[in-house]
C-alpha cells in the first residue's frame, strides 16, 4: 500500500507504508493534513473586522476559536492572520466596522446590530449571532410621571444614537429635540440639558445612580455577522465556509444529545417526541422488550421533553453536550 502526498516535492512524494509502525503512520497523517491546511492558506484570505476590545470582542474571538480556527489576539495587534484557515482579523473600533465593511476594506465583520443601524451602512446582514444582546431604552427622571412614549412628544432627549431614536419615535408618530452626546448621556437631565435620555441599558444600575428610571424599550440589538455587498466569488466562498462552521457551533450550543433506554411498546410515541435531525437511532438491547435510543433535543425544550420521556417509561437517560452540529 502507498500514500501519495501531492505537491510536497515536484511530482509528489510516494511513501511505502508497508513497514511503518502505527505511530509513524499517525505522524504521516498529521503531516499530510498540516500540508493541506498550508496549501489552503495560499488563497487570498477573508478579511473579518472585529471589535478591538470589550465583551463583544471576547465573544467574537471565542466563536471564531470554537470554529476550529487558530488565531492570536494581542491588544497591540491591529491585524492577525489565522494559522489554519484563510482568515485575517482586523481589530477596529465598533462604530468603524460597518463603514469598513461597506467600503470593502473589510470583507465581513462582527458588530452590534445597533452600530450597523446607527451608521446606516450599506452592508448585507448575514446572520444574527445571538450574543451580546442589549436594549436601547428611554429613561426619565425618577420623579417624572410616565404613561407612554407619547408623553415625550416635543421634549428634549439626549442620546448617542440619534438615527435609531429618530426612527423609533417616527414609529410612534412623535418627534423630539434630539441632543447628540458622545458619552455620559445619563447626566443630561440632572444638569438641565434634556428631559430624558435614550441609551443602552443593562441592569439599570447606571440609570438609578443618576436619578433616572427606565421608561420604555424602543430597540433591541445583538451581535451580527455582516458582509460587503459586492464580494467576489473567492471571498464569498470563504465566507460560506466560515458560516458553515459558525452555524455548526451555534446549533450545538442550542441542542443536547441524549441516550436512553425505553420499552419497545413506547418506541413509536418516543420517536414522535424526539425525531432528532432526521430520525433517532434505535438499537435493541439484550433485555427482551427494550431498546436504546439516541437523538438530539433543543435546549429550550429539554426539561419538558425529559419529563415526557420519564412518563413514557424511559430509563437511564444520559445527556451529552454537543461540540459541533452540521446539517
């Protein structure tokens, strides 16, 4: 038997494995796959913009690494090339990412949906990544009565997100005198600059410390993957490869793998309850009248399903986390 390793030398290298030990063959396989990865890296890399610091940056890097991509993250670096995938990360300010992608400096980016909408950037939304969720809310002084958003018609509102606020208020058919501030928006009512604020709200602690109360949620955001509208065929193919990995990681995070034993009389009912990706794997047990089933269950329905399985007579239920899940 022989293994051909293409392009290692002119014409390739033919290796006779007949006399090789198991460990020698394992090293050869690793060398082969390393070579293939290096070959794939010769293509023009996909340029992906990510936030240069903060929670969204950390979550973005965690997602990329969960996709099996080896990339270095150093605060001193502005560009970092992946070691095993044709990808370059550009570390940028969050509010610059939509424009860099729109202009084609970056091919794609991971950024908060609020930054995309606030900049009005002409980019394509590829996927909601469903992490770093936040809400943008109206807040008023604690002693100010508030019944509805209409109460703020004609008032002064401070914000760092004037475009989002203007569009949200238009949906209520009201207008306001919008004061644009780069930061410290919460202080505006206390110094008499405005009557209310519109800003990102987490726990609400910052609002309370400044004598404000959350009045109405007008907008919700999370991290999204965006792309340049006119990617060439090569870059589009690379983004599709990256998206395949991202979706596999996201599906795995939302799904549990379960193994259980069940009486044969309940099999049809259990199969209907946990159909899995296509169909559960059913294997007869040595004990007559019993079978083993393997399937996947959505995380948000997990405990409800477990309760039903127990009621159907299922036993020995094992729950296993899933690392990747590819359709």
